[in-house]
C-alpha cells in the first residue's frame, strides 16, 4: 500500500480498493502537527490499513523533528500500542 503526503490538503492518503484511506491534520505550530481524523472506507476496515496510515504519519513526524497532538482517538491508541512514538506527543 502506497501512502502519500498531500501537504496542500494537510493529509496522508492511501488509494485503496473502494476509495481512499486518509489521516487529516492541521499544522498548529512550525514544529507541531495535530492529527485530527483517520478514515478508512467501511468495506476496508479491519485489515490494518488505518494502523499503517497512522504509523506512516508518525514516522513522518519523527523523521522531520515534529511533535504530534493526537486529537484522533485512533492515533492516540496507536501511540499507546507503540511506545517508541510517545516521545512525539506535544506536552505543552
């Protein structure tokens, strides 16, 4: 599954059978992204697509020295499952 970063629309997107899987975000500071919403079409849920999308977005933040606000509950859950991402959480 190929995931692309659409900076103009502030989202990470994967073209999948049946549509798009997306993680929407806002840039709330020069060094902070608010991961707001994750969506996978209903017919594709339960296949690990959202988890891969979120881990890709978290890797992007880590690789670019960015902090993350996990507004999306699914993003927060992934961070809880992968402790290596906890250092990315904006703490202010």
